[in-house]
């Protein structure tokens, strides 16, 4: 192996490592958010969490060159992405209060499948019959997880699925923004929108946090921002075709945290449905990578 190949392999391994670490951190912050929903309304959690997310964001901006590294050109796109983030955050926060951590994580894995279905209409991308088949199979796996007509509550699963659907519009907005604005500006604007959206809900319920609760908010926010940092770093170090499939490791972390923190064990339907969704997502990613090559 020559020096160039060795360096390339080293960067790929760094990318994979960063993505696995990001999944572990973000799954833990989801567990912390679920814990906090037992005492605080969703908007208050989003508000305080967003405040502390700015700490790691500030470090990222400083390492990138300070304020000069923040480039905002498309304000309309930034606001649109921020609004999508606000709505999805509220929907996710309400759903996670009533769903096991692994279940809601598995439902969220449907986002690449939904994004593929939307791509011809909003991104002008061609989707062949193989990827359309994977989309259909993936939706079947999603239905297996949310179990319409089953014993569990249906509306939290539908809320999580709705949040996943809107996340795809957020990702579409991100793709368009990436042509003019950089990652620092996107993270700052989106976090600010979520913070203001959470504060605006104070009229509908607010509980003044004590020092212990503030500590939990601080921990959740800093870890959330740190997880996002590792997520961005993963795709800076490694090629997407190599790194992205390791995103599904998050389900392992979510299952572990769900059991340790809440005693939740995923049911057979959730595991089978998640396997189908993950398989469909991996196939879609493989086909997209092959087409781009």
C-alpha cells in the first residue's frame, strides 16, 4: 500500500469512527430529552437545550476562523430550514415521551427512503425502478414498526413518521443552502430558530428549572452540539459512500440506552421492520453511489 492509499484509508477510518461516536452521543441526548419530558414541556426543553448547543458551535466557529467563517447568503433558505427544524423538533419531543427510544430511532431511519421518493419532485433527480422498489419495501418495514391496528398507541408513531417526513424537507433545504452558505451558518441559524421556537411556547406551559435541571439541560445541549460536530467531521474525513452506512449503528446505541435508562426492550415487529428499513436504505445508498460513479 502506497502512502496516498494509506492516508486515504486512515481518513476513512476517522470518518467511520466520528460517525459511530456521533450516533452514540446523539442517541444519549435523545434519551436525556425523553427523561426531561417527564418534568418539562417540549418547548422549554428545546429552548434550554439550544442555549447550551451554542457552546460547542462557538468552539467550531472559532476553530474555523471566527466570525469570518460564518457565511450567510440565502436568508430565505436559512429561515425555511429553521422552521422545518422547529416543527420536527416539537413533533419528535412529543413522540419520544410516549415511545421507546429504539422504536422512534428506527422510524426515523425511514428518512433516506422518503427523501428518495421526494427527489424527483423537489430535487429534479431521476429515480429508477430499483430504488422505487426499495422505497416500497422500506415503507412496508415502516408500517411493520408503527403497527397500525396493533396494541400500542398509534398517534406517537404517526407523529414520529410525520417528523421524519418533514426532516426530508429540511434535508432538501440543506442541499440547496450548501451551494451558497457554509455549515457554521446553517448550524447557527437553525439552532437560533429552535431556541426562539421553544421560547415562544412558554405561554402554553413553563416550569422554572432548579439547579439540577439546569445541569441536565446544559449536559444535553453541550452533548447535542458535540454530536453534531462529530457528525459533520465524519463526512469531512470520509467519503459518504463509505461512511454513511455506519449511521445505522445509532439503533444499537438507542436500544442500549433505552434498556439502561428506561428498561425498554424492542419488540419483534420493531426489530424486523427496522431490519427491512435499514436494508432498503443501504440499497438506495448503494444505487445512488453507483450512479454517481
